[in-house]
């Protein structure tokens, strides 16, 4: 039932250059209708742990002959960067899923792509082909993506998602800290691209790139994801309790849900250097010195928890600061989104519809109340754009 696929066939599916491994790690299905479950490992080339974990899960499914509803397909992300063991070649493949970059693919031939843009084109083609493949008696019921990453410093496992109701169902089943709002702070991620298309999309961070438990964490997340998304029954998974235990142990003491409140960006040549020994979720006080650059010390602008301190050369995110979210707010927001009260938002002072797009609202900075961002998050909107006039919010595609 499992196929080691040499190439997806056709333009854009196979290896991007001779000598590189295939885009598809492998797949497993039993001819039964159900969701299409995708994992991508190595979207950042120095983060191969997710690929090894996906190979373990495919072997586990095959060896136990487990009946699976739908299809599991494991993909490799940035083939050239994986071969070079670096985050990316020229452009970060997890920052170029922007409308401008995707338009760029349409407006030039493949030979004019940069190395990472070529990977973007191939992945996009692979997704499009996978979405159209028949699954059991019909088409795949839904698409669930687990994008597997690791961090430059030591870390407990955690996941990021756009706060849609369909994402919550799978994400909260994994039992690791959930980070909300990272997609507002980062532009052009694969996660954002898939979420905007209405799919279930979760980015899972399994620990340090070469951490002793990182592959185990990824493997545990894939097995639990397959159960939460409805492809497998819990009783069919060999050693599900052990996998749960791996993540439980690794996440002991970490917060359940946090929201990103600050992103510290960096630029090439600005001399950004994180102070030593910062770890994910470590509490930080407003005003505390956390990093340095050529102009001096960098202070935390707010109190919260530090996230993703950058201890590698590549990338333009220095660090993030998060605040804890109480589960009460998530329950309230689920009720609000189902209530239909969101239709009243355009009648609030300072809020206007954007002509021609029912998903967008503009908010006048001078007239809006201070808590407007939190209110819009509760109703399932994300901040989309900011200018001197105010903010633009976009409704997330809840199903
Ligand atoms: Zn990554």
C-alpha cells in the first residue's frame, strides 16, 4: 500500500536537480475515502528531523498493516537547502508564499526562478496535483497539513496555527503549547497560505535541530495528528500512549496557549546577537536587555514570554514575545463566531467595510477603542495590514 515515489511525474513534481532526493518521501493509503493528510519536512533545509519522523510513521503503518481512511503523503520541503544543510539558498522558502511571489511564478518561466523560488513552484504544483487525486470513491474529504520544523536553540515542542475553528480541532489534540498570532507577525508562510485556502494547517516545532528527542516528538505529532484528523482510530496506533508520553514529558511546565504580541525583526548587517541562554517560553520583563545590535542593547518592549530567540545567522526574526491566553477566551470566541454577532462589527465606531471584499474590515485608529484588536481576534479576524490611517482586518476562513 505504501509507495516510495521516485517522482510525482510531470513538470514541477520531481527532483529540482539531478542527485537530489525526490519531493515525495512516501505515501500510504488503503483505498478508503477520508482526509488528505500531508506532512512537509525540511521546508527549512537545516531541519531534516521531520523527514526522518515521516519515514518512521510510513514504515509503522506498513508494518502493522493499519487500515487508514484517506491518504497520508509525506513531502520534502527545500531539496537544495536540505542537500546543503542550510536554512535556505537565497530566499527563505517559508516566507515567500505571498501573493506577489505566487504571481511572480505565473509571470515568468521556471528557468528564471531563483533556487528557492523553484522549490516554491514545485511544491505548489505537488500540492495542486495531490488535491486533485482521487481518494477512495471520490475526492479527499479535507486537507490537513502538518509542517514540521525545528529550532536553532533548545526548546520544548510547540505548534503555531491561524486561529480557525477547524485548526483547533487537530491542534489541541497534540498536547503541546499552541502559539496564536505568529501568522500575523510573519508574512508568506506555508501555514498562512494553506490556512487562507481554508485547509487545516499546523506548523509543528519539534525541538532543537539536532536535539536527541526531536525526531521522536515529530513522530508523536504525526501519529496523534492522524488520529485527531480522523484517518486512524486511537486503538489502531501501535504505542500511541508512548507517543503521547513523549510530548507530555517534553512539554511539562510549558503554557498551554500563548499569543504573539511582539516581533523583533532584524536586517542583514545590523549585527543582531541574542544574549546567551534564552529559551522558548522563558518569562521576560519589560525593559529587560535580551539582545544586542550595532546600535546597542535591545530591550524587551513588553512583559511576557520570550519565543524563538535567534541563535543562527540566517533569517530576519530576532525574537518574539508572547502572552498567555486563558482557555476561557477560546471557548468564548468559538461561541461568538457561531453566534452570527460578527455581522454587527461594521456598525462599531471607526469600523468600515472594504468595498468588494466581504471578508475585510477597515478600522480608523483615531476612533477605535484600545481593545479592538482583541475583539477582532475573538470574532476570528486577523490583522492584515496597518498604515497611518489604521488597521485592516481579514476574517479567517472558519468552516
Ligand atoms: Zn523552520
